[in-house]
């Protein structure tokens, strides 16, 4: 796959297949739910994602989410 489906819930089930990376690196607004905070932090710490990805987990405020939405035109 070189792009994920839109307007759907996509349960990739398999780890390490590149689906999350594909979603993070395309230009479409995407919400990704992950079961562990350390996985979210790992993804947002990658240099190529720092500017356009917001990891939401404990301690992230509504104001931070709203600022991200306004700044990124989501």
C-alpha cells in the first residue's frame, strides 16, 4: 500500500508493517489511536514528524490541542 483509505476506521492489526508511518507521513489529517504512550512518544520524537504531528496523552491540555488545530489548519 502506498496510501491508507480515507473516511474509515482502519485496524491494521500487524505491527511493524509501516501503516502508522504511512499515515504520519502523508498530507491527510489522520487520527491514530495507539495502546501505549511510549509508542506515541516514539513516533512524535522522530525528526520528520515533529512539525506536523501532535501526540495526545496524559498531560496534554485542551489548549494545546486547539492551538495545534488552528496552527495546522486541521
